[in-house]
C-alpha cells in the first residue's frame, strides 16, 4: 500500500513537472496534438523548407521567391519571439502546430514542383494593358 502511494505521488510530481514546462496542454483542435518543444520543432522545419526550396528550383521562380520570403519571415519571428504564444501572435496564422502542419505540406509539395517545373513554359503570355470592355457591364449600365 505504501509503495503504491509513493509511486502515485512520484508519477503525480512527474506529471506536474512536465505540465509546467509545456506552454499549453492542448491545441483545442481534434487530431492536432501539442508539439513537444514547439519553438525548436517549428524553427527546424522552417529551416528545412528553406533548404529544400533552394534545390532544383531556379532562384527567379515565383514559387521559390514566395516560399523563401514566407519561411524566412516566419523563421525570423520564431528566433526573435519568446514564448510560443508570442510567436503565434507575431506570425498571425493560427497556432504553431497548424503552421507546422502547413510546413510539412510545403515539404511534400516542393518535390512535386521540381518535377512539374511550372516556371518552364514555351508560350507567350499576353499582357493586356487596357482591359476589354465587358458587354455585360455595358448592358447593365444601360438598364440603370
């Protein structure tokens, strides 16, 4: 009896100690668990995205420019921020766990973009300086 009571106390102390280290207990989103060491985990995946997007994607490709800008800004905010909450507020895109999942999706997309090469095309793009008049709007203006 005494041994089991001591074991329960030790387990309780361990739980309380681990809970006090965690910044939050739940994301409040079904199926989305709280990240262990969220700041370091998210920082690492941002760095990985930045490394991966540089491989096989031209530096002037719009996709690479957009991904690099987004994740460089987020990485800077992670490194500048204090708590997970402060980082989430600074980035303003939800919880860090949600951003982590989005970064995992980005890592899955990068190899596909390399294969698809949307930056390579052999056709001319027509740039329209003055939009053509839409007949629908002209007809609607007559009715007013």
